[in-house]
C-alpha cells in the first residue's frame, strides 16, 4: 500500500480523460472491415451488397462467414491480452494486482523476483498500464529498508481518489529481522513490536474503508518462543483512522497462538484476506491449530479491536460439533466420529486455564455459567488429534 507514494513510471493517479477501451475500438474497426469484406463477397457472388447493418435475405453462407470471422476476431483479441510482464529468467512469483477505481484502464501489478547484479536478493517489482493492459510501463524495483534484506509478500490497494498503497515485508532470515512496511514518500513501519527482536512477520494484506481509513494485516510471531519462520504465529492488524497520518496500536485478529506445523512447508500456502467496511474488519486466514490447514473467519471492530464473531469455515476437522453458539453458559461438545474425547481444557481471554475435564466419551457438557461473558478458547484431545475452538458466552 503506497500512501501518497508515486512509484516512478507507475503513478496511480488518473491522467486526463480515460482512454476508450481498446477492445471496443477493435470491435468497431473490425465491424467496419467486415462490412467491406461482406460487400466484396456479395459483389463477386452476383448478389447485391447488404445494406449497412442488415444481412442479405439469403443469409446462410453469410451467417457462417460471420460466425467464423467473429470467432477469429474474439480469439485474436483474447490472445493479445495474455502477456509475460515480468520477463524473469530465475524466479518471479507471488503476483498481486490492483485496478484504479477512478480509471479502470490503470492497472498495477506487483510481484517478488530476483534482481540480477544485486547479490541475487529477492525484491518487489512493479509494473503499471494505463490502457487496460495492452502496454506496460518499465519495471520498477522497490527499495530495501536495509541493503542486505530481501522482500516478499506484496499487497496493494487503491483508495477512491486513485492513490496507490503498497506494502510488503523486508527482512532477513538469519538472524531474523525486518518488518511490515507501508510506503509513502518514505517507508513506514507498521508492526509495533520491538525492532531487532528476531521475530518474523509475513503474509501482508490490506484494505481501505469507504472514507479513507486503512487496515493492514499480517502473520506475526512476536509472542513465539524462539526466532525465525518455524515458530508459533498469530494474525495481527494495524488500523489507521481516516484523516490520520498514523496507525493505532497493533491488535490481534486471531484468538490464540498456533504452533508451527510442517504442513506450511508443503506445496501451496496459507495466505489471508481482509476487508474493511464502516470501521468493521472481516478477515479470513488459514492455520494449523488442529493439525490440518483450516480456513477461519473473524469479524472485529477496527477502533476497539473487539471480536464479534470467529469461526472455522472449512477444514478437515469438521468432525467436532459444539452447540449452542453463543450460549448462556452451557455448551455441548461432540465428536461426530464417535471417538472418545480424552481431555478438554478451557482458557480465559488471557490464556489462563480455568477448567479441565477428562470425559473419555464422544460428548461432554461444559458449564461456564459462573464465568463472565466473553470468549473462551478450548482445546480438545482425542486419539492423538488436537482440536481448538472458541466459545462465546
């Protein structure tokens, strides 16, 4: 996200009146050419030329000709839109695209790739188009915060005025260092944990509200034991109110830290997504809290950081059923596989254990009526599997 930051050759503001869509021009020109071709065909076939915009009465041959002509036109037009805009020879990946709402012809793409002659460090590269992707400005390589760092996880968004915001992580792996950066005329550090603490952040995402407020989110390891990538993580966010130059304090989007699982080292990845609407954050992310990579949803008030909903949307652990949610105090927990629950632990919002039980049965009732209303993380163990959920009382 680039706040008031104009990348050389990639300026995001609308430049004059938007150009007429290239595809529309192609269709208009091709229709004109088609009428000429059709008239010549009619002349040589001893038929009268078709009136403009009307096919001849004997249209069978002309209909086939028209279908073939338009099919070739459409194919050639679509094929022309498929372009290699990175032209890398080593690695170019993790692309992100943004379209200017004030000028849909203005498209910007960012990705990570190697820069030859730069000690082969990964950098963020950006290209822009002002004609709907027909032509592209030269590639711009974004700067590193520290010369020895490398960059990853680009994310972009336009505000309603056509200003482009770009964020990414700039970091080193050993020893771990760096952070999440939002670019203005100079980079702004978004994560507010102490610098040079060996904690790694990644998976940057962001969105604008209708009034210009901004949220940036990322995967964070500030509370993990140890350093580097393969440590416990949470999802954090930072909110910048409208008309403010600064972000409020960081806050958690996820409910509990999740230990590293080597699933994250396999093919695929665990990106997140976030939307900001009327000071309310809706976010989805993937984590491995129960041994599989599941998709979770959370809804948070941006000004206070207060969660109003959190749930798992999809995953391999849907054998767990908890009802009612929310509850006045008593929750029924059931494993639909009918495997026995060997242990169940309940924690308060600060992570303190407040209840434990060992039912050795596929279902159990939890009574939290003596505890105040709020969110309560639970941990369930069964046959070597671990399930985590969040109860709302």
